[in-house]
C-alpha cells in the first residue's frame, strides 16, 4: 500500500538509514536516498543522489530532482566523542547542513513534510532519577550536541518563519544490528566475539560505565519515525525513547555473562570522553500520546542478537 508517496532520505546508507529504508520500502510510491557515497550500497531504493550537506546547490538539485512529499533527514556526523576532534566541521555538517536542506525544501518542495532527526544529547546531563521532557532547556556538553541543538533550532525557525511542515525528534540512544563498532554495544560484542575466537586476549576494554542511558533497538526507533511522518504535529519536537535508564555497567555484566570465555574488564583511557553525560533518561509521553508508539524489544534481546551476529561476522572473516 502506498502510504507516503515520494520520500527522500538523507544519510540513507547510515546505520539508522538502512533500517528506515527497509521499513519504508513497501510504504512509498518512490523511495530515494541522498549521501556522500557514489552508490546506494545495495539498498532497495528507486533513486540515489550523491552529494554533500555542505553544498547548497547540490541539495537544491536533489530536492528538485526528487520532488519529495516527505523528507527524512538523517545525514549527520553522529559521534559525540569524535566531534571534539573537529568541532567546526561537525557544526558545519549538522547545524548548517540542516539549514541548507531546509532552504532547499523551502525553495523546491515547500509542501513536503520534513522529519529532522535530532538527539537527546542537546539536554545534557540530568538529575539522577529524573525523566527529561521536551520543554527542558538545552545544555549541550559536546560539539556534537551543540551542532544538533543548532539543527533543532533551524527546524523551529523554518516552521515559524516560513511555515514549513517540520517535525523534530530528540532521539535517545539506539543500537542494533549494523551499528559500527565505534559505538558502545557493537564494540562490546565485537570484543567478546574476537576473544572467544582467540584473536585477542580475553579482556573487555571499556570507557565510563557509571553513566545511565535510555537505549532502544533501532528497529523500534524507525517504526517511531514512520509514525511521526504519519501523525506527528508540525512544529513539534518529540523525545523518541524507551523512558527507562540502564547503567552501562549493567549492560556489560549481561554481555560478560553470555561470553564463552572468562573475561577481564579493564578501563581504557582512550574510550573516555573529555566530558560525559552522567545521566540521561527521557519522558516519551508526547510521543505515546500523538503516535501510540513505544519500544517493544528488550535490550537483553537486542544485545543477545548482536553478540550472535558478531560471532558470525568474526567466524566468516577468519574462515580458512
């Protein structure tokens, strides 16, 4: 059934983008992607456009070519830790890149609904035991969080000043199959799988495990994004979150318990952020009220599946 007509997804080859494309594939008349890579990487798309979020003319040409009725903006530099290495580049790609995209939509597809995918890191660290809602002030603690706060503000300006149909998310942490090993859970299961295969010593190297995060499976998250395309209110921001916190040490304990070899857990200074968000859990009441969405997969199920996938990947990579 064609639900959405013509859809353009920026950052379609990324971790979340690939899952979103798979979820939307049978719900669109035409599904196109935009990214830096010269090809779509095997994604089931009807069109692929190559470009850089720093180039306003390329963005405008892409919107002109596709004439989208819906735009999902996922393209971003997404690592808070890496953002300290290039703060200006991160801000250019994320904040200014979002504004350039909105300008292209304003000029070439002003009736399109735009879903701007943001991050909960704009809120900064919160009091232990609390749940932050969308009215909380921004307190970014990294260049990445600052850049996404700018992107969020750009979406609000585009709605208020130009009347664009913009829906924003402040998405809390999400993980799942296909996420790169520079992120927490994929790194943990990859280390376990390599240790089990005898490729590395049986040591799990970790960063700060005292932080508390609100984590959701990416496959639940993309369902939430689809529901926001359908039911989200223009000009409104939504926390996409489980609404429950977990200390990273608990996640690590669960992974260690699943290991087939005895592991030692060591703190690796290289995995520590210059500034860390100690506690961040979301209030997802607005999301539930407007869309009916909530997370369904447990983190234990997600971690177990990811560990099995890591084992298979290691076995395949080192098969004789």
